[in-house]
């Protein structure tokens, strides 16, 4: 198994977890399961943040997957694997911040780390796929 499969699978697991979490957050409104005695949804404030975060998993991460797949075909080293894990760890932290807080500044800082990790992966793609002149 290629080492880059594990960080990719970890991000898929995070995304799957977010789907489960969103389903649970919507259950009181959709199915009536877990409603408060007054009929309200106890997850009402956090549900939009979970939904927004789930949507985020299909934006910048697309470039992560593309870079990983290309690097898997051209060989990778420790740096690519480290950048991939930085990205996944950053996505986990980003999700936690977005869902559990309203701290946009901190979320932006963590996103910047994710952004730089993927840019680093793409720099490696450009270097590794260069044909000799």
C-alpha cells in the first residue's frame, strides 16, 4: 500500500464522520428523534456549522487528492507524506474550530496551514513531473 493512501483515507473518514454528525444534528427536525420537550432542535445552532464544514470538505481538499494521486504515480518521499498528514491534521482542527466555535480568525489561521500544505504538495508535483530537457 502506498503511504499516501493513509492520509487520504483519514480525510475520507473525517468526511464520513461529518455526514453522521450532520444526520444526528438534523434528526430532531427531520424525524423528531431527540427533540426537546418544547419541540425544538437542541442542535439548531450547530447544525448550519456542521453543514458548512461538510461542504468545505469538497472544496480545497479536491486539490489535496489530485496532488496525492499524481505523486503516487511519480514517487514520493517523507516530505510529501508529512505535508499530507499536516493537511489532514489541519482539516480535523479546522472542522473542530468551525463546528465548536465561532472563531473565524483562528479558523482562517488553520486553513492557511492546510492551504500551504497543499501548495507544497503541488510544488512537489511540478518538480517531480518535470521532463529533462
